[in-house]
């Protein structure tokens, strides 16, 4: 798996304690935590900036608690954001609240909706204050460098040429289409899902009703996320149906949205062409083994999550905190053993499996049935109506969504 590039093609060879491929939530947070502990870290991000649409924007109480533990919460919440304490959905004509976050044992009992690029820029700016933190944009991880059966670095493409990075540990945090895990030859186990998502924007008006997140009726599921001056919307479709929807025409697509959320009808002209509608192919997968000697995958590179519950970004950050807690010591000693990496997977594998199992149950037993129907919903299913009748029940999904199955806490202090 060693690269074919020669040293003559390289620029500025670098040696660090940890090289992280991917400047998403897992990579940026891990880089910040390790640098805060005094470990030299280089984060490589293949894009020139963080400004990309359709990334997870939901910062859950578990992540906000980590920000509190790092002393960053007050500054972070000064960024423009909206808060949601109760998560619900409009099922037919009935609004069902099914998660009440106000009772969680955390400092923030709400989900903060903040564009992911603002979150990443905030952590990157905090990292830039640390002498051990380096972030290199427009640096795309490529071939791994291997010696004596161990990954000892990687090569990255940059506008200036090929950058060689030697590291005690290489971390793949480069998302669900991870180059690092492919180059490492790690097996990916795909878990089939019945849906895809069409993403789009709609203008927001001052008299719009408060967001209830989901609208479910007539065989359709439409989700609206408040981005301040516009709605970020997700139209859930059956897996592989994008071409069928395109074939029916844009006007039919607009009409479908207007039928399920009537107050949006007068603004659907904002969808001027199919260029305004982007397909997100939903994938749920995980690696049976997250590591090789000298290399670890975390976040979506280790386990791609469904958008259900908006938990992906928060699970990735939990991975980063666990990895930092367990690996800061070995990295300070200059040698990360295979057992150290195994402990990270062992720590995070159970919550990953439980979360994915929950998502698959919802997808297969609820979403797929909704998408297979076409008639108006006259009344929500009994199981959902129970959440309206018995408020105490709302604490259960609130705990799962807001905190996850094994919330992590920062155990390492500044180095």
C-alpha cells in the first residue's frame, strides 16, 4: 500500500505525533483535543474551506456538554443559532411531540442548530491558538506510508505538490467515502437502507410557524431545519427513486411539497430547476475493524450513519473525545500500540451498533411503510399518540437523541 510517489516529488516533509485526514467534526475535534494536551497534530482538509451544504447542523446536548467541559460553551453559543427543546413531527394534521430535552442532566437541555461550517471554523480558530495544532486546507490524503507492517505516515496532494507526513498515528476521519480506510484495506460492512434524501432550500418568512422538524402525510416525509433566513429541507424518498421523481417533472415535485406543507406553496418557485435539488444517497455502514498498526478510523470513516435523529455529527465527536482520552498518553510516549487502538474501538463500538440498530428499526418499520403509502393520514399510530398523552415517555427518546448510549467526557487536561 505504499505510495508510488518519490521523495523528489514531495514538498516540506513534516513529522508530527498525529496526522488526521479529514477536517470534519471528528477530525477537527480530535486535532484540537490532542493539541490541547500538547501533542503535535496536523489536520488535512481536502477542500479550500468548510462551506459545503447539506452537512449535519444539529449540535446535541452531548456535544454542548463537551464544549462546556472545554470552557468553550459561552463563546460558542454567541454564534447565531436556534434552539429546540422539544422534537416532534406533524403526522397528518396532528402534531406529536416525542422528545422533551428539558429534563436532561446537562448544562444545555436543547439541540442547537448551527451550520456545520460555523462549528468547524470555531474549533479550528480555537485550535489555531495552540502551538501544537496545525490545519492545512486543500490537502487531500492519498497513499499511506508503510514500514515493517505499520502505517507510519501518508502522502497528501496539495496545490504546491505532494506533501509527505510522518506520524506516530494516522487517523482517518475523512468521511463515509474515506480514502484512508480504502488505502488501508479495511473491510466495510454495508447495512442496507430503504431511503434516500433530496435536499433543497426554501425561503423563510417571518410569519412561518415554529419548526416541528418533520411533516408526514400522503406517503411523503418532509423535514425543515431553521437556518435563520431560509429553511434547509429534506424530502425523504424511497431508495433509488430519484430518477422516477425527476422523470415526473419539477412541477410535480413542487406540488408534492405543497400538499404536505401547504404554507410553502407560494415560495416553491424558488426551486427554479433540478440544480436546486441535491440527492443525498443514504448509507449506513461500519468497519468490523477500525484500525491497523499505526492507523485508526473514526466518525463516518468507521461508521456511516443515517440522517435519522441528526446524531451523526455528535457520534463522530464522541469518537474523537474517546480517542483523545485513550491515545493522548501513548502519543506523548511516542508509540501507539495496536492494543491502544483496539481499546478505542471497544469503547465506541457498542454505542455505534446500538445507534445504527435504532436507525435501521425506524427506517425499516416506519419510514419504509410511510413511503409505500399514498393516502392521507387520518390519525397517527397509537404508539406515537402515547407520546402526546404521556409526557413522561418523551424523556426516553430525548435521552437517546440528546446524549447517546455512552456519552463521553473530556478526561485529559491541557498539556
